[in-house]
C-alpha cells in the first residue's frame, strides 16, 4: 500500500532520467507550468535537475508570475503558540527530543494558554498555529481540545483569535473528531522526511518512529471531517530533489484517494537546536540558492497550494522567497511554551529550534507594506465553509480573488487602526488607497470601500 503513496524506485529513476534535459525541453515545462494546471512528477524532476543560472532564473520568474496571478500581493500572517515541549520521541533534529536532559520541560496551564492568547491578540494577531510535542499525558486529544477552547474563549473590545490551526502528532479518527468539534482549521503534520531509511534513522524511538502511522495521518483526519490539511518536509534530512518529488507524490495520492490535496505546504530547513545532533551536523545541507529554487519549483508544481515560511529563515531570505511563491509567513514568533510572556520562562534554551527573523509583528507588517504586499489576517473562507474541495472549486477558476482581496484589505485596515505604529499606519493607509484604485470592477471597489469605511467607523470582523 505504501508504495502507492511513495514509490522510491520511480522517484530515483525520474531523477536519473531527467538529468540531461535540453534547454528547450526545460522551457517547454516552464511554459506548461504557466498554465497553472500543475506538473507531472517527471517534469518536476527535470526542473529540480536544472543547474544553469539562466534557466534557474526563468523558473523563478515563472513562479513569481504564477504566485501573483493566484494570490495577488496578499501575504497571510500568523503566529505559532507552543503549548508543551513534553515529548516521548527522540528525533535527532529536535530540541524537544526526550533524551535532551538540559531542556527545561514546560506545559502551559489553561490559564497560561489564555494569557499567551491575550499577548498575541494585543500584538494584533488573529491566526494561531497551536504546536504540541508528542506525549500521551501532555499532548493528547483532550488536552488539545481544551487548549483550542481556551484560545477561542479570549477576546477584548478590539480583537480575538479567529482561526486556530493545529500541529499535533497523528491521532485516531475519534480523537481527530474531538479537535475538529472545537472548530480547528487546518491540521498540519510534517512527514519530516519521506525517505524511509532516513526516517527510521532520525526517529530511533517513540511513536513517531512508525513511518506508516505518520504517512496515513491525513486520511484519518479527513475521515474525521478535517478537510484542510497542511503537509511539509524538514529540508536537510535527505536529498531535497527526492523530498520534493516524494511530497508531490503524496499530494497526488491524496487528490486521488480523498479528492483534495494539502491546503498548505511548509518548507522548513533544519536549524540549530539544543542537544540535537542532526541539527548541528545537517546530513544534506541546502544553500540559499538551492532553497529558493526548490520553493519556486513547488509553486510551479502545485500552483494553488499555499506555501508557508516560518521565522527559521532570515529577514533577507524571507523577502526573496515571498516573491517566489510563499503565501503565508509567521511573524514575531516564539518557539517555546510561554515564549510570548516576558518572564523567566522566556529562555532561548527552551526553543524547539533557533529563529532567524527577530522582527516584531509591526516591523514585519511595515516591511511588507513598504514592498507593496498586503498583510492579511483574513479567516473568512474558513468561517463560510470555503474549505477543502469547496475552496479548490473556486480557487482554480480564479474566483477566490473576489473574496480574498477585499477581506485582506479589511483585516489590514483593522490592524492599522488598532495596533500599528504611526509609521506603519501611514505606510499602510497609503497602500490601501493605492489598492482600491487598482480595482477594475466598480461594484467590487465600492463594496470594498464600504467594508473599509465600516471598519474605520468601529465595526470589526467584516468579511465576504
């Protein structure tokens, strides 16, 4: 069965067969990608084998064009919230590994989760990714469900968290139903590496060592009614060409078996972590140029899938990757439980990994705005049922723009009014005025203007 999902022989054969594609053959593939219908595995393999700067530049240019046509200039903003670093796995790349005796273990109480939520909302965040280690006592479905309820329960006169995505170890169908019932959005789970031998080496003990349980988790989540799924690979554990092809294979398998592929794909690279040997000596290091190329190729291969980039990467590299296909970024992130609390608990040694972008949320918003991007906190699709298959049904014909652009502008306006520094507010207001002028449909522009005016007058959480 698992060969149906990831066929190693096929993947390695494709990598070998496409090493000597001509310039003209590569350009045919790039032109096909521009049609925004995706690429075959063989075509993706050919692009991954491109070495010349000229063709690599053409791949990046195509990715930028596709990203702009599908997502426009919107960048979705979110923050992770780590609720526990207790874990019974011993992953060689993770600071939370159970054999790390120097890590100070912490699980947030429900009151502490509420306080972390309040700190995030006071920054202006509206989307949260709840992140847990894997521990039967501290990260079970009942705890996750209670944590989700706690986050949603917090609100003030200006703001509340409107969307909680969850990154948690594979659960049973019944347990997935428990967290689905609480109103979670995307279930995010990274295979880490699709290469079985490497997977077994990197996960020597604990339930995560079971490759089969992990690779079938999405199907169980979908059976429980969770139709927004978030995949990912931890780049650096194995050859990136293999990993990209394996991940695309997984996407194709999900499309075939459950009718919808991942809503998002995350592209983390290994970063240093306390007492994590594979993080200190990366098995397959990827330089920035290779990393930018693979992100661009993923955008060409799965044009309608969101690509998520965390604060693992530096400000400078994140700015480049946003042009090449990234559509969602975390901002002002902390990667330890209680990390948003300014206290003795906020210690670097408690992080899961080292971050590369230390900017505050306001600084990220300002930089995006200065470069012509609309920071979006929108959660409208999830609360109107535009998810899973229904989301793709309106995204692929290009209809999603009718909802996303006005909603992005309104949530951006909320941030500017309620949380932005004066400098960020001035830049953002000018950008909103510029965006309204770009509307070619007069009725759509008038509707957007009315939504923004209502927001200016004190209304909140307006969406279409």
